[in-house]
C-alpha cells in the first residue's frame, strides 16, 4: 500500500533556526514532534525543543537540570575509556545513560495552521524536580471536559516515566507528578470517558521478557491508572518489528476508536500506521494496518539529527470529520504537517 499522507508543500514548518535558545551557551539542536490542540480559535503546538552546547572535536558536552531547575553542563573527553557515544541521542558514561540534549516544551500558535509563532504571555514548560532533570519530552495533549491534560515523558537518571500537568488557560498549571513509573512513555488519554472511566494508551518497556508494546489503562479520576492490558505488539518482519507506541488521543469514528501510532524496525526506521478499537471496550482491537500509512521518504524526513523518522503525537480533526491534520517530527529535527483521511485509513484496514 502506498504512503497516503498528503504533506504540506511548506514543509518543514519549523526548523531549529526559527526559535531562540533559552540559555546562553546552548543552541537548539532539534525540534521534535509536538502536542497539538485548538484554543481560542487558533491551532497550537506544544513543541519539544532540544538544546545542547556546541560540540568540539575533543569533548562531548550535554546539559542536565539540577533539582532546583538550574542548567548544568557536563563535558566528557571523547577519548575517555568510560564513555560510550555511538548514538546521537544517548551517551553512556561510567555505567549511567545521559541524553545528549536537554528538552523543554514551548508553545506556538497559528491562525492558518501553517505559519507558527510564539505568542506573548505564555511560559515555556521545563522539567521540575529530580525525576525530570534530563528534561521533558514528547507531550500529548488531550482536552476532556474543558480541561487540557498534558502527558509527557519525564527523564532522569532514575529512568524514563510519564509526568502529567493539567490546565484550563495555558498560563496556570497543576502538576500531578509521575503518573506512570519507569520504564514508560507514549501516554495518550482518550478525549471521552467510556462507561464513566478515563482510558489511556501507554508503552511500558522490557529489555528481557516482552517488548515495546502498546497497553491500555483505566482510571477513575484521570490520575491513578490500573487494569492494564497489552493490546498491540510488534510484528516480526514488518515495518513495526522493533517497537510500537501511541500517537495522540484516539479519534472517535462510527467504526471505532481510530489510533494513529508509530512503529520502528530494529534499525530505528520510524513509520506511522493505524489500528481500530471497539467503541465500548477499547481493549478489543478490531483492525490494524499491515503496511505504513506514512513513511520517511522526503529529504527532510530521511536526513537530520536522527534520520529516517516520521513521528507524530499531535493532530486535529477538521470540521468535515474526515480530514486529520497531523503535525509530526521529521528526522528528529524538523516539525512538519500533513493531511490524512479517516476514510482512507479505514479503507486500508478493510473496515
């Protein structure tokens, strides 16, 4: 099946050069897949902004946050025998993993969904406390009962878990701490309750038994989660053989809850696919695409900070009820846009 995404001709919509770094001595290495929502008549992106110092020929340098929120720079000689630096995203030093960049979340908005800018009066969202000292990443935004739920990856030397903040006005936030402990990420909360309960997709990980699979959880209050069920696994020999993870909140259709998800091979090539869940019992998987609905083909998707990647955790459904506007990260460096069709995705699943 061919790639069915209709990319914006203006792509990339945002590049690192379009924004200013937050701290003197750092530069923006990449912009990554934003959370997306509509607010006050505009389209908003909550972009992951990843920063680091300029690199030298003899050192690898990366920032971390202290528990009180100050930025500290670590410099390690490239010839240090205790350094493993074979991945652009992660280094290992003396048995501890560190991210090569420090990420925060930044709000941008647009009247036309194409040209985005940073509005005045809105704060950048940084990691808080010792469980977010390596930054906050990959935020999904769900609007439910006039409240916005921000679920994001919280990273520290204790592991990778899921943090959550809520807001009604995007200027004042309530922090709910770490709602799912390490190792977990890719949490997308449904935008409706089902039989009085909150539902969310998430992705716990195992390096031994099991794998990087998509799970479903229930909650009575949107904060405390339980009754976890594994619903989507990797598929050997296919485009999602290495790992799978949820995108944004599932879309309610007449046929079921439609979820756009990412999958990757063991060689870290990231594509997008979709699956369909039962409306009344979302633990029941009704259908799933065999082939990607979007894969990295454009130059800005193939080449960048970490190439061969298309990754989304944010979209809006247009007024026609069929057009999905996704905003996605390309090559872990650029923010781009594309349109997908609900009917075409369901057709790809023979639904």
